């Protein structure tokens, strides 16, 4: 996304459009069905810790962040806020959401892991919502993610990841997690300390 094409769209205008869509009674707007014209980039950024910034200032109203999160879409490597009439680019440092907690039900192959994000979404890991882990090439530090919806992931926060490791299992040379009938490998067993 180009930082030189900041245009006249405003967070207030996007929020007003999003509110109008929400009043139609849908839990999540069908942003994947909308194809409005691109109106430029908005000076909005989502930091790695899940904090949303507008014009360099944190957005302090959780209900406004939640509203924006419902009209977020990812196309390729780019992120947009999309309404039926406009599409604006925003910057996302890592993942747009953070999984701040989870509940584990059952154990072993029958286990299900239900995650809660910083914007109030709930998702159970499984075939439709896989867990993946990347590793920093320099430090080797893991970054775990769970797919929330349509190409939008949540970075699993550190405290939750440590709790997940405590309930991990071994399978076919991997250490990982069961959820929704799927096994998600986190690290090869031979790399375990």
C-alpha cells in the first residue's frame, strides 16, 4: 500500500457507512460481495498488539474498533475497510486481530479450542479455522495464528500460546494441538528442548 496516496476518505465517513450497514441487522457485513471503487489509503494502522491507530493516535473507543473490524477485508497482502460505496487501504503490522484468550473443551482428538479475539470475535479452531505457527528466521521465536474469517487471522497472544503448549500433544513426529478433529503441528519433535 502506498503511503503517498493518502486521500480525503475519513474514519468518520467510513464509520458512518459501516453503521448504516450494521443497522440492516447482519452480524457481519458481506464485505466479500462488495466491489466499490478504491478511494485511496487512510492513515489508519493496526499494530502487532491489536491497537488501532488513526492519524497516529490510538482509537480509544472499543465499539468503534469493533465496528471497523467488521468491514475489514484482505485482498492478497493488502488490507482494506470496505463499505458498499467505498474501499480504503489501511496498514496492518502483522495480523489484524489478536487472540487474547481461549477455552479448551475435552482432550486429545476430541478437543476443541475456542478463541476470543481483541474485537470480540469467537472462533473454534478446526478445518475452517486452522492454527499455524511461523518462526522468526533470526531469533526462532514462534508466532502462532488462528484464522478468524476470510483471510483474516489473529495472532495468538503469548500467555495463551504458553497455555496451549501445556495441553499440546505429539503426533507423527510433531508437537502440536488437537481441535475440531484436526491436528495442528507447531514444532517438529526433534526441535523440542
